[in-house]
C-alpha cells in the first residue's frame, strides 16, 4: 500500500510483494472510498451477525483452548461448536451447513 502511495503501479507493487493484483486494487478502491470497514467480520451488516462481541470472544477462546489441547480443530468441528453455542444461547440459526 505504501509502495503504491510512493508512485509504484498497482501491478508493480503486487508483483514486488507477491500479492494478487486484483485483491490489492479492490482493497485500495475500498480504502479510497472511505468505507468504514475494509475487511473481516466488521464488513457485514448488523443484521447478518449472529453472535455479540462478547459471545464471539468467548467462542474464540474456546476454539483456541481446544485447538491447543487436541493439536488441531477442523473447520467442521469449529462450525459445529459455533452451532452448539448458538443453540445453548437460544439463537435461531440454520443448520444447513452442518452434516
């Protein structure tokens, strides 16, 4: 990002830092538009969020602890843990992704 600000082309900066040119351009376009959130969970609208910040932090802590204990935690197990946490907290969500 600083390379582009110093005058390097987007293509040149992407090649220099071995980064996808289109992803870099999309990031810079979003940054230039003044968008509040550029990436991550904050990019979702409030309606799409399932867990509150505190609940998400607790879940992240649980996932880290389980991952440290068992040396790995598959994405399916992580999804299942999030689903079970939502059920325990009486949050209505779809079980379409779980099999």
